[in-house]
């Protein structure tokens, strides 16, 4: 809950910094990029015990608040959005004579706080900026397996590249490429060592804002 308070504090403190800051509501649709991949885990003798597959990520929908400020040919935009995302994995276990495969899905509840600034050209905005993803809750599944431990991050960082278009003074649309700095399996350790599937959950997002 403290991350929710922090995000809204950062959001509203902007209103004190920019006297002409405009507020509104926003929704967006996000698609995770990246292909499936497999990681293998063994014992101290090199025998294979597990294979973990990243299968896919379901598309996400975000909903929340937005802020917008412009002066001359420059603009500033900050959002606070709730985002719920599901990630699909598959795990093969070779610890018995008959290997077992099971599929599972994790659900992550995230407070997405992207901040962008850049230049304006006619009705277009071109901006870049940091992204803060605060983990509100994660339904961890793999930690129930032997030798796997869950260690979810409290915050994940990234960077965005944004192109926006003003349909009119109140309705804005934007498209963002969100480059995340973490690996999709960073939340797990195997025998106290980091796991890596070599997949970063980069995201392509389309947003619609109603600004008052």
C-alpha cells in the first residue's frame, strides 16, 4: 500500500510544480513482446532436474490518472495506472522415471508510473522518460517446487519511447515502447542462485486520455 501512496504523491506533487498542469483519466492496452524460451536446471553432478519454459504473456489493460503540461514546443506527461498482467510458464520435472510437465500462470498486480518529456510538432508529441512499476501483489507458483524460491521485486524500472497525437484539446492518444530492465524470471531463484530465461518483458502500449 505504501507504493500506492508514493505513486499518488509523485503524481499530485507535479500539480504544485506546474501551474498550468492539466489532469485527466486514461486507459491503455499493452502487448508484451518477446518469444518463448527455455532454461535448464540441474544438480551438483550436472544431471538435468528441471526445464522451465516462458510460454507467453497475456495482453494487459491499464486504467488510472494522467497529467499533461505543455509550454512552447515542449511537453510533459505523467501517468499513474493500475495494470494486471498474466504470465504463462511450463515446467518439466525429471526427478522421477516418468517426467512430469505442468503448465501454470502467474498474475501480477502492478502500479505503472511512466513519466515522459519531449518536443511538440503541430499535433504530435515525441518523448522519452523513465518507467516505475511498483509491485502491488504477485501470485507466485513456482516457489512450491523443490529448490525454487520466490523473491519478487518491489519495483521494476524501465524506459519509454513515446509518440502522441492530440485529436483535440481534451482527447489524446499515444503509442509507447516500454523497455524494461529486468528479466521475466527475475522473481525466482534456483538453489539460491538467480534464474534467467533470457527474456525481457518489453511492452508495446496504446493509450487513450481524456484531459480536462
